[in-house]
């Protein structure tokens, strides 16, 4: 059985996912592609022997599309996810579900009304071998309960232009999600601290940002978010547990010592660091669609909660205040 995937958005990550689905994931192919840039859609369609169509609705409605992959810019995700739900098509939606709580809530409500989980979110760090091993170290058999988790997320240059709010809703949302997943907990509050800016930070923006969060069980989580760090793409995560410490290695790079220097290369951006996670996520999604097993990654509920926390973090950035995180009751569909 081959799952025929329709792609909406053939940019950086959409192209990478499409090639993975064609070449490196078992049981899938790309059949239909839409991109706002029709030349881009046509080129990728020709490379992958798919066809390009002039609207995203035509991807969703196509008879030869069993499932949809949304990889358009953030602010189109909610509208396109709603259209997928209306058509009853399973969907892998790139993060975030939406840049705002209200738009994410609309998608959650629509899926709950449908009574069926069709959406999986592209929070691929949940499939990354490093994070998976780190989670495996927590608990009584490992380092005990997580007390403090320290994260850093550095980009060589701001991927979508430097805007402090985007640093939260687009980038730090990865840490918001992965620390919920690591701790099996929800946040009680979030505070965003700004300080001295880096040399490339434009007037009126803040970079780096420091996010401080506390979970309901009391785990302290911090995130250094620095999108113009220049040094390359680097993601770190270290957990202090009740009885030990576990630190995720920075990818599987070879360390060399040469010419009075010891170290390893850094990738330019995320595709270099999380290549395996993207492929494993896509394989998990396709296998779930083939077998009818439960969604293996983040759900629409997770996408909604992450959007709520990001929205509170943006409020904190604007006000300078600590902001409580209050969530509605989790719908039975996700329990
Ligand atoms: N999970 C991850 O680690 C990860 C990594 C990168 C990007 N992303 C997410 O994927 C999405 C795309 O990011 P990117 O880096 O590929 O951006 P990109 O700018 O490289 O590509 C976006 C593409 O969408 C097209 N587009 C614009 N409007 C559209 C519309 N209305 N419908 C369909 N396509 C449209 C653009 O022409 C472009 O080709 C973003 O939401 C981003 O947050 C996730």
C-alpha cells in the first residue's frame, strides 16, 4: 500500500519532506503539489513525478491524495488545516498550529467537533534520537524527576527575518513543546526576559531572549533563544534530575583534535541537525496511516497548548511581566 501525499508549500522544509517521502520513507509518494510560487511547485513536481495544481484546495480535494502535508508559512497553517479537516483528510501540519491562540483554538474545536484525530503536528524533536534518549534517562530507573531543564536554541542568522515575537511563536515553540513532552507536564507560568542585544540585532528588536517557565509539578525550564548567534545552528538540552544529570549531545558529529583545536563542525541550519528526526517523524506518520495505529507524534491538542504558551510568552515579552498559563480541560478525544 502506498500513501499518496499532497504537499502544500514547497519551500525549504516542504521540499526536504517531499524528497524524504519519495526516497527515504517506506510506503509513501508525493502525488500533488501546491505552492504560492508556481515555478517552485512545477520544478519540484517535475523532479518527483508529481503534478502541480493552482490552489491548496485542489491538493486537498484531489482523488489521488490520501493525506496532506502542510509546509506553508506559519500564518496559513490554521486556514489550511481547517480545510483538511472539512475534507476529512489526515494531515501532517508543520509547526506552529497557528501563531496565535485564537487561530489554534479554531482548529482544535473543528477536530473535536469531527470526533476524530486527523492532525499530527510537525514537532519532530519528539522523534530525534537525542531527545528520545534524554527522556529515557528520566524517572526512577534513571536520574529521577526533572528538577531543572536548561535549553539553548541558536541560529546562524534569523531564518525568517528578525522579529522578537517570531522568535517565540516560530522558534522557541520547539522548546515549549519538547519540554512538555520531556516532563509529561504543563506549564504554570512563563516569563520572557530581555537584556543586552547581540551585534546584529536591529533597533526595536530583542535578541537573545531568555524564557523562564515553571511546570505545574515545579520543574524549572529555561530557554536561551538567540536567532542571530552567527556561530551556526545549535540546540542543547540539559536536565538536572533528583539523582543525576543528563545532557543531550549536540547531534552525532565527530569530534576532531587538530592544529591546537578540539571540536566539531556545526551545521548551518536545522536540516543538518534534525535530518534523522524529520525522516523518523515522516515514517511514523506514514506507518500510522497504513496501520490505523494512534498518532505517533504531537496532536492538535499539543499544537493548541504550545500556541497558548507562545501567546502568553509574547504577552510577557510586551509587558515585562510573568504571565500565568491557564488551559481549558483536555477534550476526551486526546485523553
Ligand atoms: N519542524 C521544523 O523544524 C521546521 C523547520 C523549518 C520550517 N518549519 C515550518 O515549515 C513552514 C515552512 O517553512 P520553510 O522554512 O520551508 O519556509 P520557506 O519560506 O522556505 O517556504 C515556504 C513556502 O510556502 C510558499 N507559500 C507562501 N504562501 C503560501 C500559501 N498560502 N500556501 C502554500 N504555500 C505558500 C512559499 O512560496 C514558499 O515556497 C513554516 O511554518 C515553518 O515554521 C518547520
